[in-house]
C-alpha cells in the first residue's frame, strides 16, 4: 500500500518492479494505479464525513484510509480523542461499503493534553500500546498499520513493536489485516539493506506494508529494496 506518486517514481526506475508489486488488486494505490485497488486517504475523520456528505469521493475508490497523527492535518479534537475519531471514521466508512484502513501514528500520545501521554519512564511506543488506539482500530477497520518506521534501523525493536500491535489487534479481530510502515524519509537514514532487514524481521507477523517515499531522490533505494523482496519471496 502506498500513494500513486511513490509508485510512479518507482515505475520510472524499474517498471517491472512497479508492475509486479503494485499492478495487482492485492495492492492499494492511494490516488489510483493501473491494476491496483484504488484508495484515498484522509488525515481528518471530520473531513471524510464532509466528503461523504457532499459526494466528493470518486466512484472508483474502494479503500478509504484514516491517518490521524500529531500534525496540523489532523484537527486538534481528533488528535486529543483518537479513539473516538477512529470509531466514527470506521462506522461511517462501513455504512458506505468501503474497505477500511486505519494508520494511527504513535505520536498521537505526544499531543499536549493527551490522556494517553507517556507516564514517567515510559516510552512513546509503550504508551501507544497502552492507549487502546490499536484495539479500537482493529474493532472497526479491515486493516491497520503500525507506523513503526522510526524503529526500522533496529530490526529487533521494529519486530517487537510491530509484533505487539499485531497481537493486540488480532486479539480483537483475528481476521484484521496488519500492515507495518517502511520509509525512505530523510529522518530515517534508509538503505536497501536496512529496509530489507526490517521487512524480513516481520515477514511472519504482518500481512503487508505501507511504503512511504518522502523524497523522489530516494526512489532508487525503495526500488532496490522492492526488487530484493521479490527475489527473496520468489
């Protein structure tokens, strides 16, 4: 799962990799891509509700994704009450027949005034696991993502966090799909080997991944990584 711009950047480097990874209905392309299932993302549950009410969602959209994070794109009220906003998004999306994906960022617990703020000596990831955000997401969505990309340089830590979120989610719904995040964002000094190590560490845990390509100049890293996964899996 990724945005169409990322697929386009990869396609320009290696069209065969793009076709094999993303040219299938099992892949979700936010913004659309030939052969892939078309999805669309919202950072605001209220924004999604408005688009539903006004008929602003294209007919070919099959997957809707809610991405609440500690950033300006998610309204303060939704950042402070993520479980409530996740539940509202999922409930509305299901009434409209969409496949629902929720990708909450662990930094939601770092919002000033959050009831889920880390306790003394507690890591952000531990506070997130304690918050109930994973469970409410699994109860309402078809798939959830663990945004664990900040840990991708440490495969053991990456696996531990992703594995625990997967356990919490599947305790609520054994059939929920669990994705984990991988990124070439400059803040995460990604190399092909780093991404491959993180990917390998959770192959037996997750059902797929969300690939974030922050800068087009790093598309070569992402493409090399995807080519390596094809060789490993095949």
